[in-house]
């Protein structure tokens, strides 16, 4: 067992790096990064549902 712990320490692996979930339940622990990413994706999705074209930069054509 100590050999396994030594190997994991050398590889810099920690238990909190992996999401734990159960079948039919979902994630067992709250993850702030997961919430933030899903919120950002929802914002992008609803923005493109309302306005399906990306806004232009305002500078049209070639300028020198």
C-alpha cells in the first residue's frame, strides 16, 4: 500500500482531482468549476438561440 501511495505522490495525483459520481445519482460532491462552466455554456447557448449570428467587430473591410 505504501508503494502505491509513493507512486501516486511522484505522479502528483490526488483524490480530489477526480470527480466522483454514482449511477442514477450524479455527482456526489459539489464542484464550483463544474457549475461555472455549465453556467457559461448555458449563457452562450441562450445567446445564440436569441441572436444566431456572431456580432461583427465594427471595422468592416481592409484598413491601412
